[in-house]
C-alpha cells in the first residue's frame, strides 16, 4: 500500500504517512459544493494533501491552504503539492488546527471554504502507532475544537464541509449549532443498497437554509460501482 496512488490529474505519494488514500477523502473532495466559487480554501488535517489537490483540480481558488500536525504526513503533503500542476496555489502549514485557527483569527484571515476529513475514532480504540492515532483519533483534534476553530476563520458567506461516521451525525450537528453553524446539505453514504449508512457528508454555513438531503450508494456488487458513484468520482479515478 506504499505505492503512489495515481489519479487522472495528479499523483499521491503515501509511503511516509500512516494514513493512505481512502474512499472517504475522495468522496468528500468530489461531493463538496463549489457553487459559491471560493477564493480561499482550507483543508484541515490534510494528510497526504489529497483533498487539497482535488480542490485545486476542481476550482479556480487562488489560495488553497492545508494544515497538518503529523510531521511525516506534513512532509509528504508538501512533496505532493510541489509535484502537482497547481503548486503555485497550494500551501501546507505544519501546525495543530487549534494553533492555526487562533493565529489566522488574530491576523483577520478568513476562508470561503473549510473542508475536513477529520480524526474519527475516540480514545477507546487507540493503537500503539502514534502517527496513525494522530491521523484517525479524536484526541488530537476533537469535534469541538474543529468546530470552534472553523467558526473563527470561516467567512460570513463561507461553507464548511466534512465527512464523519453516521453514528456521530446527530451529536455533531447539535454541537455545530453552538458555533452558529447550520446544516444546509447532508449526504448519507452506504456501501451497498442493503447495508447500513456508514458515513455522513455534511455541509454547514452561518445561514439557515432549507435542508438538502441525499443518499449515495457506492457499489451494486463487489467492485461494480453505481452510476451515481461513477458520476461523482470519474474526474479523479483512472478507471472510472
């Protein structure tokens, strides 16, 4: 799994980082709405830089920043940015999101789009692999810290988009309201038609709007993808 992952317009090297290219990030990067034509985009907990690169491919945003706390992932991210066609628009900060958001707030910097495929599991499931823990466990960046930081540096007309486990959705949406972030779009993701909902992709803003709800099924059968999933990801995956 340390081999580079080739997409249609860029390549992700992933040999230095614990977290590899996964469906969640690709789904989020493809589903995220760019209708507001964001000029500034921030990818929180960027790992290899995959979502940032998808944003660069999909948008004309002049500034696409990424923030990553793990040193190995940060190095890999920077290298992937430099090798891409959009290196002039991409920049990665080696920092915790808590420190980063505080600093940006002090400098009056704002983002039109903040996107995150964040740490998922709580502390009960931690492993002995520190970098994998950082990438995938909420002790490094709690949902509360993520929402608080986002609320400080999201522009008034900005959008915050995230993918989380479905079982966390109700609590996350409730917590977001505490920071005046309202759910505008939700997509429930199932592996197959008959499987349980596994993930929720959520879009928030500071404005109350009519909720747009959709469901996405990934596979009809093993490695036979639904047309919806193909349509969503075909600009990225080589074999779609």
